[in-house]
C-alpha cells in the first residue's frame, strides 16, 4: 500500500510540474511568440525579416491566434503539444485590469473564426480584405484592451513584441 501511495504522490507531482511547464498558469494578456525549429524556420525568418514567425495571445486559459485556415483558441495545456516550435511565453509586466481583460475577451470572441490571410503582411498598404494574420490578431486584442501601440506594430510578431507597452 505504501508503494502505491508513493507512486500516486510521485505521479501527482509530475502532473503538477508538467502542467506548470505547459503554460497553464500564464496570465491573461501573455504574448506567445514562436518560430518553427530547423531549416524551414530559419528560412521563414529570413523571408519575413523577423525572428519570431508567429504570435498569439492568452485569454481565459487559452492561446488565441489567427492561423490557417481561421482564427481559433486552444487550451494552454494542448497548445504546444507535439509542435516543432520554439515557443516563448511573455506575460504582461503587471496583471491586466478587469476592463483590459474584458477588451481582449471581446475582441477574441468577435474574431475567432475569421479567415486567415497574408495579403497585408506582404503589402501593408493594401486595402483589408476581411482576412487577418497572427500579429494583426494579437495587435487587435491589445488595442481592444486599451493599450496604445505604435503604428504598424501589427506588421510582424517582432514589431508587436517590441512595441507593446506591457511586455517589456
């Protein structure tokens, strides 16, 4: 019986540690910056001129992002599982206020399901066509929370990260 209890305690400890590593406890407003590992990730970084090739934002225990084919939210515990990415979680410097959290939540609800598109990435001055890509999505969520961001900080994940007043 004692061996069983020790095994159960060890298992519970491992579950706790793994949950901690998975990002379960990242606060609302955390930016999730990522890039593919390996040669293709390096190629994408060169083509896009940005270290990180994808960004998302955490709200209500989920990673919300614009990705092909549509914007979606994924529970933090499942987000990075099995993906060949280098991922960096960058929480806000201070906890968000309830109004800021509400702004992000509303933006995400209104934009989940919106089609993904890169037209404005490759031509930032083009007219929007209703599609959105990752850093535009995260930028819109932060703007909806009331944060002032530099012009065109939505253009790349790196610009968004460096232009964010709360992720320094």
